[in-house]
C-alpha cells in the first residue's frame, strides 16, 4: 500500500492532502501557516497528515509541495541583492521595459520597481548580431575589474543577459564561466540557460527574477529537504506554474517556474475531477484566505500562457499588463483578485465600501479567529450572517469569536455607513462577490466563452461558501464541490505528472525553413528532456515528450502556440503545423488568412514523467450524520432558520434543497434558496439551480 502527499501553503492555512494510490482514499490535515518560517508549518502539517491517515513515512511514494516563497519575495521586495550584466550600451534594459501602462491617462503613475538598482547594473564589451554572428568579440580584459566590482558591491547573485545570446551563446557562457570561477559561492544565472528565446527585455527580466529569488528559494528548499528526509519521507518535489512537479535541482535551475505553484495545483486537480466526472468544460474557482483565482478548462485541456507578470499590482489583477515583472515561462492562465476569507473590509474617505486588497493573513487573521485581529474581514461577515459555524471550525479545533467579529464590523463598516451589523456584513459579501465575479468573467466571457456552457468546480476554504451565489450571477448551471475542497490544491499536487518545459528560438518562414536545423534543435531539447527524466528515475514506459511551436503570420508581433505532430519531422509536419495554426487563429481571433506567409518563432518541448492515474474518492459515512439548525441570512429571505448538515454523514444519492448549510472538517458549503445539491457515490457534491434543472 503506497500513498502520495501534497502540501500547499496558503495565506491563512497550510493544507496537507494524503491519498492512497490504490483506492483514491483521501486524508486531510489543515494547520495555520507560519509566515515567519514557512517550513515550520509544512512540517507540522506533514506530521498531522501522517497521524490522521495512520500512514508510516516509508509507505509514502511521492511528496509534492507548492510554495509561495517566490511570489512573496517579489511582492515584498525581499529577494537577494542582485547584479545584472548586459552588453555594453544595454545597462538600463530592465528599466526601459515595454511601453505598456496600467492607466493610459495617468501621466504620473509610477512604473513597477526594478529588481536591480542602477548601481548594481554593469556592462561588458561584446556584440552578436541578429543572425548570431560575432560583431565584437568578448573583451575578457574587462572581466577582472567586473569581478572586483561585483565582489566589492556585496551582491549575492548575478543575472547575465547579453544581446542575441539565444542565437549564439558563446560569449554568455564564457562570461558565466569566468564569473563563477572568480566569485565562488555567488549564484550566476545565464539567460541562455533560463530562457533562450527572442525578446530581449522579457529574457532579461526572467533571468533577473530567477537571480533575485534563487538564493532564497534554495535556502528554503534545502532546509525543508533535510527536515522531511530526517523523518523518513521521500525526495521532495516542487509544483511548477505550468502544472507539473519537478525535483529540487530542476526547480533551482529555473526558480521562476515556481512562481504560481499553488494555484496551478488547484487547476490540475479540477481537470482530474472533470475527467473523472466526464466533464470537459470547467471553470475552476479557488477562494482561499487571501485571494480568489479562476481558470478555464476547455475540451479537457488546461489553458497555458507564456505572457505573465509577477509582483506589483499584477498579483492582485494579473490580467492588467505593465504592473509587474514579465517572466516568459509557461503558466496556467489564471485571473486572480485580492478577495479571500481574510480580505479586510474598509470604508474609503468618499464613503464607498471596499474589500481588499489588504488581508489579515495568517497572523493576526480574521477577528473571529481570536488571534489578535481587529479589522473586519470576509470571514467575519460570513460568521455574522450565519454561513460559518459561530462556535468553532475545523471540527472544533478552531474556536470562533462571533461577538468580536460583529463588533469589528459595527465599528469599521456599519457605523460609518449607517447600517446594522447584518446589513453591513451583507454589503461586504456583495462587494467581494462582485470582485470575484470579475475574475470569473475574465477567464470566460473575455476569452470568448459562454459561462452557461461550463460547470463550476469550487474549492478552497472559502470557495464553496460563495460559489452558488456567483454561479447564479453568471448563469452557470451547475457547481461541483469535490471531496476535501479546503485542501483541494494539495490534492492537485499528488495528481500531476513530473514536468519540465524547454524552448529555443528558430526564427524563419515555414516555407523556407531549414528542416535539418529544426530537426537538430528539437533533438537537442529531446536529449535534455530525456536526461532530466532519467535523472528523476522515471521508467522508460512512462516518459512522454510533447512538441509545440510558437507561430504567427509574418506581419504579426505575437504568436500562438500550437502542437507539432509526433514522429520524424518532414515537410508534411510543417504543412500540418500551418493548418493547426490557421485553425487556432480562426478560433482565437475569428479569422484566418491562408495566403499570408507563416513564421516560426520558437520551438518548445514538454518532457513528462507520467504517474499512475488516480481516482479520487471520499466515501460518505451515514453513521457520522449530524444535523442542526441556525439562523442564516440570504438575500431572498433575510435571516431564516436553516438546516445545518455534516457532509460526511450524507448518504450517496441524497439530495439537499436550499436554503441549507453543509459543514465539513475543512470547508463549509452554502446552498442558497433555489439550489439543490446531490451526493454521488465518490462523495462529490453536485449542485444545480432549480431553474436549470427544470428546463
């Protein structure tokens, strides 16, 4: 009997999911996040999870972790002291950026902060042209003074990004060799290793991000690795932002790939459940303690993008370009808003009620948690309205201070607006639902999808409370609440495959492309991917290599990524690639032009180590049935006596008509009036609005 464990650090809680491979049986542990030392919370959660499921460490086959350390370092500006080295004349590349602006009409807006201040940006004499030919040789006489300057500045890490190194990496690799020899103990990141692709600013920015967060991530992961191996657990793996785990060594080669590992895990789990339920059009909705995330799964495929910004305001609203640091790594396409259970409600000087972006986090947390919080949060509003148990959560492990939550809402929201406590709490929920509805619209309507053609997968500690109200607003007909929704992202960590993405720039028209050059480039990436899978001890029969290409019409500035056929690369492969591009262009933009020449820009490879598939199940236990009643507020009824049920005690095929509240260890489900929820044999709760069910 073997088990898989996933650990996800959230803004308020650290979640541990432990799954038995043969049966899909799930165990869950939820412990407070420890912001001063995240590893402490991870270890505490692991020990609690092993104890809860009565599993010995030697029976664990896979241990995967989603970390927020990279995102937090960028948001808080607490990365390593970093230097940047560029081609002479390009010292200020990171500062010049692109022309994207958050607000076109604000002449005084501040740009995103530069990770490397100007006094730590250096130049080196060399030049390679746009064909990869050497124009000016690398001046090695400048390297000694450069090393002296770097040593004197006290930098902890160095990012190197020379012009056109993605076409010819000779100068960059030689400079990296000399810097590493002259600066022992200082990490040196080369753009030809991090991102050998066209677009100099994005390549330099991605390399700088890796250098900025690399030492911090390495210190954290090494400490965590030592701790988990000391208690007999297997080698630690880290979730990547494109949906797949990598070992620590691969993660540290490319730290930027760990930027959004937690949200990515949730979408992976949603896709797994969708496949299990026979659903291939899903809107995933994840609401935790600090943020709410939405993504779409179309025809069973997770949408991935390489155009991504991290840090600054981009973290709060990732769909706004120009607010953070661009990184060109594959990332699951998410819209994220600062609306979580810990988001703070406040009244601005003009008298408008706002929720977020500031969060109470894990410490002090919502007022209702009794840990020193004083500002009202979404969780406090949910307590006052009766959605959350007013006595305790986590099956009694977390006492609730309802009086404190109500007093905070009265002081900071109700009195300034001339409302009662209940009216103020209801307004808080209306505002936060509107914020989250925006994220759902972004990934559906603004991507050309009709929400009515999708079902919603709702998870996160707070997601099932708000999901059905949001679904009604967007006219989404069905909502699925999976088993253990409060630890669902952690489940995604054990359901995904080992994965690493590779890319190279090959800039040429398809009609005149040198086929031998494409074959050689793809073969080199396949060799690298195979070596990674071998090092990870993935059996040959479970290795999968997938090819992709970034393609565009000649006069376009941006590309679409389309899959390439398997097998030998021939002229027929290129013809199939062209047809696939025309079809995707038609789907994306509503038109295609088969008379326009097509350009290949980048080739990509995804190396997968396939894990045995999981079928998740959380059988109900009718003998554990509990029932009660309390006053709960709904917009349609006001406060009304509402049945309170215990999820584990609901028998298969049982139906619950709203209004009702269904509680479990790690989450609460609110079934509003007009909705009916049913439980299937595997413990999935499937809810439909009666207007859709009767149609």
